[in-house]
């Protein structure tokens, strides 16, 4: 099954992440420590492999991998 994987070095960690808003399964989480101190994570248990987040990530930091 395919799952989304985040390349943290390519992610701009925007508090307004469009990929996060695109996931209707709630698999992408945002941990906010400060206004511009944000960490984006993908919950592999919730990810269904639909790849919508890949299309919405403006940085190209999310890709699908076979597990």
C-alpha cells in the first residue's frame, strides 16, 4: 500500500500549509510552538494513500512510497 512521506528538509513549515488542509482523513498534523515555529507530520496510520496532499504541497516535499 502507498503512503505519503514528508521530506522535512524541503518543507517550508508554513502555518497555512495547503497540504494539511487538503487531507480529508486528518493524516497530516501541525505542531505549533510559535507563530512561525511549526512542524508538519504525516500519520501513516491515517494515511489512505490517496495522494491529494502531493498535489497540494507547493514545495514538493510530500511523495508517495510503497510500503
